[in-house]
C-alpha cells in the first residue's frame, strides 16, 4: 500500500511507518491538484490591491503594513531568517523527520497556498534522508512552532544545517552534493512553512510511541513484583472491574489475569491468611489503567492534529484567506501535560513496589539478600528510583497553564506546548530506568520462590533478565547490571503481550 499525502488519514502507526521507510508515501494527482489550485488563489490575491494578511502584508504587529508585489519574495525569505532564533541542543533527527512528514501532509491538503515545487523539495529531503537540524528551545506554541519550523525550512533557502546520517553539515554544502539549487520563496510560502504545530505534534508522536510500550511494560513489571511478593490475584477479578468499567482499568486487569495464568507460584499460596496487599500491588488496574486512559486521550487528539491544517491564513477561495488561530498549540499542550502526569504516576507506583520488595515481608529476606549486614544487597538502587520519581514530579508542572505575551501583544496568549512535549519525553526517559530497576528487583525476589514456576510470559522475561544480570549473592558493583537492564527496556526486548 502507498500513503497519499493530503488525501489519506495519518495514524500513529502509519506516520511511524512512513518515517521508518516501511510505508511508501507519495503525492497523488488529487493532492497535486489541490496544491496547485490553492497556489493559483494566492497568486490572484497577491496581485490585488486588497490587504490580505500574510499574503501582501507584514506579520504579527506589522499586519497593517501592506507590501508591494516587488517586495513579496524578499518578505518571505526574511520571515524564515528572522524567526530562526532557536537555542539549545538539536532535537533528535527522527523528531525532525516527523516534523517534515506531518508538515508535508498538512500543506498537501490545499489550504496553504504553497507551490508544488516547495512541497516536492521537502519530499526530496525525506527521500534522501537529509533531515534539517532543529534546536530544541525557542517555541512558545503559538503562532505555532515558529522558531523550530523556521530552522526546519532554512535549508530550502540554502541556509541552516542538515543531519547526514549522524553528522551535522551546512545545508549549502549538502544541497550542492545532491545537485539541488536553493529555492526562492513566493507570496505566502514562508508563512505557510513556519506557522503550524509540527514541533509539538512530532514530540507527541514520539512520546505516544514510547509510552505505548512502557504502559505494557509497567503491567509486566507489576506482575513480576506480585509474583515475587506472592501477592493476591483477587484484585484483578473480572467481576470487580465490570462494575467500574473504565477502559484502561478493564484492560490492565485482563492483562494481569493473563500474566498469572498457569503460575505455580501464585497457586502455591491460594489459602494463605493475607487479607489485602498494599495499594501499589492491589491498585495496579486503577493506577496503570488511569495512565492508559490518558494515553488514549493524547493519541486521539494527536491523530486529529496529524490530519489538520495548522498554518495561517487559510486559503479558501481566490478572493478570501481567513486569518484565525489554527496554529495555536493549546489542544495538544493541555493533553501533553495530562499525559506527563500519567507517565510520572507509572514511575511513582513502580518505586513503591521496589520499596515493598526490600522490606523483608512474606518470606522475602530484607534488602533481597540472605546475608544482610555485611552486604547491603539491593538497598541502594531504590534510592535511584526515588530520585527519578521526584525528578519526574518536578517535570509535571504544566507549561500550558502559563502564558507570556509576545509580538508586542499581538500574540498575547500562547500555549507553551513545545515545552509540554519535551518534558513528557524526558519523563518517559526516566521511566526506562525506573522499570529497569523494578524488573531487576522482581527477578531477585522470584529467586526466593523457587522451585515454584511462574507463567510462561513471566518465566520468559525472567530468563531475559538473567541473560544479562545474574542473581545477587554477595555485594558487587550494580551499575553494570542497571545499565544492562536499562538497555533491555530501551530496546523493547521484554515480551509484554
């Protein structure tokens, strides 16, 4: 199958497949016709005496200054150059590539007035895997992601830089190597390129892709901790969740039941005298499920945004271009902040399970070592999870609750959604490490339940851990063990379904 830009609907899976090169994407004739028609409309408006924002006027507070046809092209070039003021480290190359893909799709819907030549050049960048370098800081999330998008499209002019493999090179040099001449932008094109939410959106796509796996891994880690603690299966009974049927809760409870199916270890303590487990075990469906619900909300809104037109003004006829606020990042900013809380909570409850496993309860030795005193056992890695969950809590402040006016008050309420997207990805990066430590702890605890066997999926993941990290008998340097566990998590090596 081939994805048709400007015609088909992007999803989380399809946008990732296009980025990975496993799904071909193209401009079909329908999209080309829409792009050309929109461009014809802009050319007619640019030649008229009527002031139309962004086509023959200045920008922001200069919107009441009309620009002559002779100066229009220079205006568009100046727009990109003056707005390319981002600072900080470059965002990851895959995020820049997602920005290009989602921008092509938005421009190809025929409401932006850009020339086909410009869109085709963007597609050439994707085809050649020469991806523009974009600094991580400088966007306030309205009028969209002005600074990041300006950097993304400087190479169209022969300015800025490209990623070539993992190396950064000057754009002019790379264009010359590929026989590509810099483009001259025409009326409206600069504005169409730099207005939009593709920086926020591409961070959301990246976060959703990672969070989907971490949600599944959280359930596996929780199940392994319960096996180690010999906790109860009762809190996951279908009858309990049928009468409070939040989607995420029901899904997590069903997954937990499947993880315990056929477990000798769980069956071995069916008649024990324990009445209740602590919340970090008993309430996994409620906590993990709530985070799953937040994921579904972000996914729904991100997929809406993937298929939206977010530049300004929107060209609807040969006589009218509507100047509105389709570039404003608030619809994604707020839900990104919500998802940050959801992700942080996965880490919070995992840290509590780590702590429980160290307490020496229900047949486990304190600190998960039989020779405590001389040996500290697994005591100190929980300090790391404690530090990471606190760092995540500090990252949960919602940037979307803040707004600093810009552009002499013309842009007096902004979303700060770019910061929301970056922070969510930082939190998810910390989750890699938290789950790595919980899984290491859970495997150590399961050692003390032998010869009982767990379910097939738990045993498979236990074996994976033991292929990298041996049972802790006496104190040793644990940093290599933690690093190996983090790599297993980051590489998505664990079986989660």
